C-alpha cells in the first residue's frame, strides 16, 4: 500500500482481524498499525520495524491521528538511519523507560539506607533532612540521571532566598556527596552539582549576652509558653527545639530532665538536674489534655511560633541582635568565667568531644554532682541579675 492522507483515513481492518499492520510500498519496514480498541474504536498508529541481532524490534512512532504521513515517514527514516549506524533505538527506548522509573527520591532512599551505620547518627539525620526535606523536593520526581546543573543551581538559589546562604552552603555538599555515590553505583554518569554556585557559609556566630542583657530579657519574658521557654533556655543552656519540645514524661520525680536520644542533636540521651528556679517555671506550666508537650499547640509537635514571639520579646526587652542559640553560648562562656571546669560545661551542653580520647573510652561518668553544682551556681547568678539579690553560691574557683 502506498500511504497518503486518504488511504490512511479510509483503511479498515481486514475481515476477521482485530490487529493488522499494512506496510508502505515506498519505504520498506515503515507501516500503519490498525487495531480495534477496547471501546470498539479503530485505532491507527505508525510503526517501524527493523532487524537487530536476530531480533525484529518494532518501534511505535505515534498516533496517525496526530502524525501526518510525511512526518511519520521522516521519523521512520531517522530510526532506520540510526540502525544502519549500529544503534538499537528500541533498546534505547526501553532503557530510557527503565531509567525514568528510577527517580531522584528513590535513589536518595537507597543512598540513605547504604549510609546507615557508616556515618554518625547526627550526620545521617542532617543529610536526611537536606536530601528528603523541602530543599530539593521539586527535583524528587525527576529521573535521577536527568537532573542537571541548571536544576540544582535553581534550587540552591531558592534555598538561599528562603532559608539563607548558610543553609544553602550546607545543603550543596550533602547533594554532591549523594551524586558522587550515585556515580559509583552506575546510576548516573556525572555529578551535576559540580559547577553550581558556591554559597557563603558565613562565619560562626560569636554573640554572647552580658549580664544587663540577660536581666532585661528575663524580666521582659511573660508568663506564657515562649516566656517560660526562654527562661528555661537561660537556666539550662539547652537547644531551643529541646526545650520547645519538652514533654511531661521527660520530667522525672527526682527533679531531673531526661532528654531521649532521638531528641538530641548528637543522638545521645541526656540528663540534666533541674534547679529550683527551673522546677518552679515547669510547675507553673498548665497541663493541657491531649498535649504531651509542655508548650505549643495540641498537635503534639511542641512550640513553633519562634520568630513572631522573638520579635515581640525584642521589642519589650530592648535587646536585639541575639538568637536563641546565643543563650547556649552565653551559658558556656559565663560558666567558664565562674570557674567551672571545661569538661563539666561540655557535659551540661551534651557535647561529647571531651570523650574523644583513650580516657573517654573508659570514663563514662556523667559528672552528676559537678553538673548539679555548676547549674546551681549559674541559677544563683541569674537570680542575682534579675532580682538584684546577693549571690548564695561562691564561684567554683574559690572552692577548688
């Protein structure tokens, strides 16, 4: 049959057949497939068939309702030309379909599963947050091998705009390490992160609060969730999410706060003694039915309105330019000023770097007595600042 618009439009299935291919007289191996659809409608599509390694693959070019005769013939000519050059178009299409099923997110999941046990729990949580969170989510549905430099560069700019350059600077190497692994596994051919903009990681913050600022902030705190959280941050030196997500079952009858490993940045459970000032704040928190946390809504996620509450506190206290983590740095600095031994301060902060030697392998002491004394010393110092009272505990340098 010689195909033209009229013959294609009028061609019907031979009697007794539901699927038939008519071949073009002008171009061998180029044909029109006509079949009966499930709804009884006659469907027409262009195909090209060739021989390759003892096989006869058939490639569907598209619907005859969409592609005209000459368009389909030109496409068939390209495919047959590729075959003549030693290529296998059908195998390439099948390979592309298989690769399309391997999305970026599915490869990320394999990567994280492979890294589990190879990296520290905190490191795994960090790379999981960067790779599976909102940062690169718009790319998750793309085939992993099609994600390009342009796609990643665009996301890094969005991350910088929405979360800051420091977050973008940390997200970039996490994604680069992932693509390096994917290359080694043969899942992608290159690392598209290479060549994307480098983000300014900034300098580590050095801000600490002086005594006057601590007093102003404390007195500006109200008897609400945020006010109580900030005061506990000042007394305990914990991270904001740790206090903001504090639950009632973490408060022990022995007057300690037992922070579970899953809520600690380093994945290590942490116990802190609660001074009378801290216990008094906690006892004033109303217990709400359906809320396991001390603070926040009933959703069970803890406190969340940080920015709005912080801005209001800054306005009342007159102290600006500080962040919640600066309180933690302040406690560490001032405890050292008061003569507390560095390893005791590190224990209060749940830092374990001081155990990174051979001695740390054998010394598992939590320094409970020293930690309790240091926090009592700090609480007395804070009380004196906010109440203009006298210190009840002398600096530890005078005791040792």
